[in-house]
C-alpha cells in the first residue's frame, strides 16, 4: 500500500506541473510553474493562445500524427482534442484522490506514508520548493480553488451543459467539483488521529482555505451580531446543493485537524458561527436546539427532545474546539447555551455509559 500511495502522489504531482501561466476568470495570473499550484487542466489554460504556443502545437502534432486528415478537414479538431485531454486529466486526478482517501481510512501507516512522500528530484523542471511532501500535494488540490465559490466552480466555461433541476452546470464544472470533493475526503481521512500530519496541514496554511470554503460570505465583523441573534436553522447546504457533501468533508477535516493540533482548535474556536456550523456537521441541526427545562414543546417533554441519546458520541476534535473557546478564552463572550449543552450532554452520556458498565460487571459477578 505504501507503494500505491507513492505512485498516486507521483501522478498528482505530475499533473500539477506546467511552465504555462494560470488563467482564472479570463485574466492571467503571474505564476509560472510553482509546483504547489495545481494547473489542471494544463492545456486548457492556453486554449485561446494556441497559435502562439509552439510547444502546444508540437504536442498536438505528436499526439495526433495518425489523425492529420481530421485536423486538416475540421477546424475545431484541436479544440476537441484539448477538451478531451482536459477531461481525462481531471478524471485521473479525481480517481487518484479517491484512492488516497480510501487508503488513508483506518491505516495510520498509510497516513504516515502520505506525510513521508517526497516529490521526485528534478533539475531543469520548475521549482519544487513549495511542495515538500504528500500533505502539501493534497493541500494544493484544495488551494487550487481559493476564492472560487461553489457556483463559480460549477459554471466554469465549457461547451456542454447538464441540467440539475432548474440550474445549468457545465460538464467541466461538475468534474471540478467532484475533484474538490475527493480532495477534501482525502484530507479528512489523512488527518484522522495523526498529530504530525495535522500539524503539517496547519503549518502549510490549509485551515483558512477550508474555513473560507465553508463560509465564503462570512464577515468576521458580524460575529457579535450572530452571537446576539444566533439561529437554530441549518447553516450547512441542504440536499438541493451539489456541494453539500464537499461541505461536510471540509467540516470533518477541520474537526479532525483540531483533535490533534491545538493551534487549529484555537483558531476555529475564535469564530462563533463556525463553531455552530461544526456542531451541526457533527450532530445535525437538532444539536443547535437549546433545551428548555421543565417545559413542554409540541406535546413532548423538552428533556426527551434534548436527551443525550439524540446526539452521537462527541468528537474529540469538536470537544477540543469547545474547550479552547471556553477554558482557553479564544471565543469572545465565552460559551453560549448551545455549546454548554453539547458539553453537558456528553458528560451525561459518559455517566450513563459508566453506570451501565458497572451494572454489567455486577451482573457478571453474580453469575
């Protein structure tokens, strides 16, 4: 499996490498070949400048040597070939990221292998100083979409469009979203219970892009307003949004990172809205509903509505965030009723579990 991880990361690394500039939203970006910047699909970046790129013309001449007749008779032949190569490259990267996601699940050795991976040494290729290990490679596939909102990704330029309810998304946009979703899944699994990997993700600056991915329109100056009028409505996208799964994977990645990296926990604990979002990702929208004791709600007792059995086992990463917000003083204003309730329910759950274990032992002793 370590050999498979090495091969997969090698493929992902090679897909990043291009001496050509990055084009985003129709404007050139001054980035000529830093290997930590993902340039997929590389050939599409210069589609509009094809006639001015001798290297690209030579590449097509080499790839299409057996199809010269089609090139001469169809003016759009080069564009068709480039488009298909784009799609193939994206599919290859998506499959590699999905394989890394699965290999990292349940195997500490495989997660360590991701961190230990190093890119091949090069002499006359572009600089590799920005990418030193597999953690950096995975981070690059998320940072690729910095400042691109979900809708922008799904509406990336492309000839074909696919209808999803009443919204039109391009084929390229849907493929790019799937690639990002697999990258987030790989990061979520790789960061599970592995302190050195989590610290490396934090050091490489992945936390802020993940936070922005979950809250692209969130203004930190509005924290006080959110604190005063916090809503129990869902903060995560519903099933009608194609990026719902990607959001849950991003939230899971942040929670995993916070479990083994105190720096991440302290960073996340400073934003009340973000804490609410992570609580919802862990326990659902019901976890955001405060319990009113000694009261009735729609005919059911509030104690039953807010019982500890309605919530899953508290994730240690989320517990670290809440403790950093309260005991660590990272959150302005301290913990509110919803956050205190999450911690109290976990205490109740532990007491109930301990009592059941004691009863089980007494029952065994009597036999």
